[in-house]
């Protein structure tokens, strides 16, 4: 049995459904992210785990105990908020020790534990400061320490880094991950930033409109998206309008140019309109891959220099296509207006149905990998 | 130059409006003995045991009022903001009632409602009724001060943070909410204090030995002493407020900061 289980969890506010049909099993020590656009129900789900919202239906089980009806202050769960939510009237040390004080631990033990946590977050000299005397990043580290002080069963973080600037965000997220590994604490991390979710998680739960779209490792979610939504939400993606030419051998056509995909299109028939999804980094200039490849020709519309990467936009006739080149001072980048041919392997192609239904050649292998 | 002139001009006019009567009262209070300036009237007032008793009585009443209304209003305002935000307009309407309902009406309805209960047939009971009335009078000031104070902190997240750390409602109120609205509470308390110290109607109708009725009685029977008393009560009220502020300073300094 998994350490944390959400079984058929559903939450509605009046007539509107915020979360539906939510099933998730998290192993002890695992780091799981909830990823999805604004309003998709990430916070609501997290708050149900914490006990701040009561599920309309379904069960939540932590460490074998059904906590669905347990109030939040008896769940022993550490929570970190986007707003830090440090108690303004208490010092850093008192904030961290708050939970232990409530639990009536002896003063010596509290002091020792607070010192230990201050060391873990690299803020030993800050114990006597007040929250308003700290930077945002420091406040959030204190909030993390405060949540960890009670040795919670679960650590829940709701967009903890959203209020911080980019540099601190990257370093603090690494710090969070290291502390999590060090303590082996089971963690759920809510974010709408896919890069953050990829960098941190053992597994990602991709959500959309109150439903789970896919659960998988960052590798699986990125490379083998289970639905059209996941494919377009995670990472950047080219979506080309295409028509199935021969479903049995996996042949489609993009504006008259034939494209071979790696597997037969079992869920489509010849003549169906589909979308061909291509990651920009899997497309190369023609001539750089020698095996049997797909080719598409078009006109260079725009070239964006992004430092280590040069992003090129190509216009076919109705479709547009981005791809990335590594920066190379010896090589002139493609010029806008010039004709260009790009190539990509059949394995790089995902075929997505017109509706939201999962329909691409890799879904079988994704299921195996999961 | 002219730009600096007008603000100062109006400031001076405003200051005179307050200070001239105060000075005139003070000046008058020194003329108890013909042909010389003296503190004789002050000595008379301070030597009157009734003065000390009534001042002390009102002082205690004011403190009790502040404590009780804080205990009632902070949890109420907190709960309304946290869970019943739609009730807020209703409560705001209630806060206006003490301005609309005259004190005479208030005290008679209270006396009628509680007649033939221990509240009206004993000295202590009437005192409780008096405090109850003052709590109602102070409601607008206290509620609005606390409500504003609560809005300046993120009570929602603070509550949930405390809950996740194991705190129950009592602990949250005592350790998180009260300390953080302390400053706001103090400002409401000052106004309450000043109101209670000078209140006449309710105290008189409930036949309480309060400071307001004492001042009134003195004013109708003496010439110089009422002025001396006015100056003394002015000074004492300010001193009491300063004392409350000073006592509160410790807690205040801790939550101060750029928020
Ligand atoms: N207390 C509430 N009452 C009514 N509707 C709510 C309540 N809380 C959330 N909702 C609704 O539930 C849906 C999911 O909200 P939720 O806060 O979980 O989204 P989210 O994924 O966390 O979004 P974000 O990234 O913007 O934080 C939204 O449509 C929201 O309007
Ligand atoms: Mg959210």
C-alpha cells in the first residue's frame, strides 16, 4: 500500500466542480508535483490532503490511516505557502519552534531542534530576527524549516517560489530538493511552472480542468505525453495540421509532403485530420541526420538568437514550425526569407487526434514505462 | 513662500481652536483667590475624596470595558473575515447603531430588558450593566480598528499555517491573532478609554459613582473647581493613555516593521 493515497477524490463548490475523479498513490519518500494551468484544481487537491477542504466524495489515506475526516491540526502535515505565512509577531526561532511548542515538547528539545533546522537551511545566525527583517527567499526557507520542525508525515508546498525572482527561485528549488532527499520526506509540490516540476520531481501529475491528464516521471511526461493537453502544456511543441494517408503503415501528409511516423496509427483511419506534434529540439537542418528521415521544406520567417540556442521559425504554407540550432560562431544562421529544408526522425513524431483524446504512437510504450 | 504660508495659517487656526479654550480654562482655574494666581482650586479638588473615588471607579470601568470588548470583538472580527465575509456589511451596519441610538434610549431599554434580574437589583449588577453599555458604545471604534488591523495581515494563510502545525482555535487566537492586532487594538482602546472617562448619561441614569456625574455635580455647585477639574482630568486621561501605550510598547515593538 502506498504511503499517501487519494481514492476517487472529488470536490465541488456549489455547482462548479474543482476536482474530479482524482486517484493518486504516492510512495514513501517520493517527490510528486502537481502541474497544470491556473484554476485546474492543484491548490484545491493539496488543501484536501492538508485537511483545509473536505472532499465532496472520495477518501484520503495517509500511512494506512483514513484521514478524510481528520481536522488539519491533527494530520501532522507540514505546509509551505506562496505567501510564506510566517507569524509576524515571532522571531525566526519562535516561528520554527511553534509547532513543537504546541505539541508541548520540552524547551531543551525545542531549542536543539530549532538550531538543527536553522543549520539545515543555512540560516544559523538569523534565529533572533523577525520575518520582516528577512528577504523573501530567507522567509521561505524559514517557512520550510517551520513546516519540517514537527517531523511531519507529509510536506506540502503550494507554489512556494512564485513570489521570488528567477535566480533565487532556481537555487532555492535545488535547496528544497536536497533537504527533501536528506530527510526522505514524502512531498507534494504544486506549481504551474513546468520547468520547476521537471527539475524537482520523481513524478509529475499533470492536471487540467480538475482532472488528471497524466501521471509519470518527467521523462515520460515530456517524451510520451498521454494526451494532447499534456503534449502542448509540457515543453514547447510544434503542432502541424496533417491528414492520415495510410494508417496501417503510419503515413501522414503535411501540406502534401509525406511524413512517416514510427508506428501504425491504430486509432485513425485514412483521410482523418490529425495534428502532428514535434518537439523543436528533435528537428535539425537537412543533411545532419543520415538515417531514413522525414523532410519538410519551407521559408525561414524569423530567427531568434537566444544565446546558446538559435530558434528558427519556418513557414510552410498553412503551418508554422519552430526548431532550435545550437549557436555556432563559425556557422551563419539561416537568413529570413531563404528556403530551408528540415528533417526529423519518424520516432520524433507524435500524432494527436483532433479532440482531447490520447492518440499517438508512443502511448503504448508510455504505459509500459509507467 | 505663499505656499508655505497657507498650510501654517490653517494649522495655527486649528490649533488655536483647541488650545485657546484650554488655556482660558486653565487661566480661570488659577484665580480662586482674589488678586493672585494660585493652585487653591486644584488643592480643593484633589483633597475631595469623591474625586479620587469616582476617577478610580471610572478608570476600572474603562479597563474592564476595553478588556471585555477586546475579548468579544477580536474573535468576532476574525471569524467574520475568515469564514463569513458576506456578513461584513451587516456587521458594519451594526457598528453604526451606537451612533444612531441615543444613550438614553440604550440605557432604558437595557434596564427594562434586565429588570428584576440580578443585573438591576444590586450594585454589582448595575456595574455590569454599565460596562455592557460601554462595550456597546465602544463597538464601532473597537471593531473598525480591529478589522483594519486584521486586514493588514494575511489571516487566512496564518491561520492555516498554525493549524497545520497543530494549533487549535484557542491557540491561534491567543498566539497568532491577538498579538498581531495588538497595535490596532490599542488605538481602539484609547478612544474607548476617553469615552468611558467622560461619559455622563448612562452612568447617571444607572446611578453609578462615575467620574462623569461627579464632574457634572461639581460644575453646578462650585465656581473655580470645575475648571481645575477639567484640566486635571484632561491631564490624567492623557497620562492614562500614555501609560497604556507604554505598557503596550513591548508587544508593539515586536510586530512593528515595514508591513
Ligand atoms: N473556496 C472556493 N469556492 C469556490 N470555488 C473555488 C474555491 N476554491 C477554488 N475554487 C475553484 O476551484 C477551481 C480550482 O481552483 P484551485 O485554486 O485549486 O486552482 P489552482 O490549480 O491552484 O490554480 P492556480 O495555479 O491559479 O493557483 C477554480 O475554478 C476555482 O475558482
Ligand atoms: Mg493554486
